[in-house]
C-alpha cells in the first residue's frame, strides 16, 4: 500500500514495496541497484517464492535491477519483485538506490552542523586513532541521515566529512561525495496553523497502517511495519511487540543511531547509525521512524518501533509536535497524540 497525502498534501507514486492500487503483470524498466539488507536472500527463476531457486545473495551484495515486476504470485502485502541477471529477487529485503552523480563537497559547515543523506549504496566510514591511524568503522547505507560537523581531509587525501554519532558520543569520517546536504527547508515544520489538540496519529497493528488526522480529516494514510512478537523473552528484556495504548511524541531527532551501541566494523552487528526522522513516543524508546534497510511494509518487521518509508517519516517529522528547528540536535516536549491499537 502506498502513501496517500490528503487535504492539501499530495498522492505519492509507487515506490519499492508498495502494493496498493497496482496491477499484476506490470513491468517497469529501472536504472538502479539493490543492496541486500539481510544476511541472505534467494533468487528465483520466476517472481514467486514457489519458483525454482537459481542463486543466493548475501548481505551488502549489490544487484543490478533490470526491471520492477508486480507479480500475480504476491505476496499480497507486497507483490513487487525485481528482475536481476539470474532471475528474480523479492523487494522486501532489498534497498533500492537510484544511480546519481557524486555530490559536490561543501566549503563550510554551520556551527551547529548540517544534516547529510547518504546517496550511494554503501559508504565505508573510518575512525582515526593516534595509535592505530585510520581504521574502518560502520558501513553507512543509502538514505540514512547523519549530522555533519566538520570538513576534514580523509585517509585518501580528499574531502571527507566528520560525523557525530549521538548514541556513541563519538566522531568518525566518511567521504563527502557520498552525502547530499539536506537544506533546512526540507524538514521545516508544516501545518503549524492547525491547533495541537486537532492533530493525532492512529497506528493499527492489525492492519499494519498509520493514519494522521487533523480533526476528523485524514491527511496521511500509509502502511507500516510494527514489532515482531518474540516468544520466551527474559523477564528484564524489552518486548519486541509494538506497545498499544495512547502516547505523546516526547522526543524528536532527525537522525538516530539505533542498536547495541558498539564501535565495530562487523557488517552483521546490530548497529544502525543514521536512522532518519525519529519520533519517540514511549518510555522504552519506541518510535516512529524512517526505514532504509527493508521495503516490506504491510507486515511486522521491527524490534518494536513503527517502521515507515522515509518520505512518510519525513512528512510526519515536519507535521508533528514538538516542532524541530535546524540548530537543535533534538527537541523534547509533550507533543502530538499517538494511539496504537
């Protein structure tokens, strides 16, 4: 199901993972690559999980996507497949990245920093240590967002950006040509004329949908991925189901490092630097946020948060309260009502 922006908004076009209103059998040529976002995926002779397997691709493998196919074999929540060189790959665990020219490095950075979006499939970050020199750190993925604080010379002698990691309270570097600076107008508050008590968000776990309202008028309706249920959790563990009830957005951050909190270069580590447009609404840190590591919306996928397409999360980040300003690294307050049923 795609996003529908209503009441003065817009209707978005079909994006990877969308399934609402599409006709099976439609084929769309592409100029993009797909990054495998999980330990491994299978390739099939036909666009169906019941078809013969023709290959296997592992995490961070890049596949040239020849065309997008809406398969009559489904699955119903996401029938989008991609034709690749040796068959078909389902879209759910692929991150699609359109080809684009390198970005032009900035000449200066505001004192409070600037946000930058990764535009290449993988940007390898490095951290400098006086005793060991430049050492690889996290792989930064397309459409993740990071706080750029300085312009430096990197290990290759070219312009690199220094990035600040909010979870680790650490700095590391990545190539400047891999980042698109985000203009503050792209995340400026919207619908500020609407009274606070007329804005609310309804998340349906059963339907895997999110609807934003101004009064009784829906202004956004989209599919989401909520938390996957985990059996036999330890007593002190945080449940992976998305909690139900009435909440308020209490913390907003345009980029957030989520994960175990380790400084590591292991690609299978649970570390997600740069999670975009994060809106925390529950005491354990459960949030609405953008998602760059899968496109399988309409079914449960998360550790408890509400996964959204990046463009939906960005719109909500601008629309919800408390309002965010570019000179802030985060903002706290008693914000927009979120009801999870």
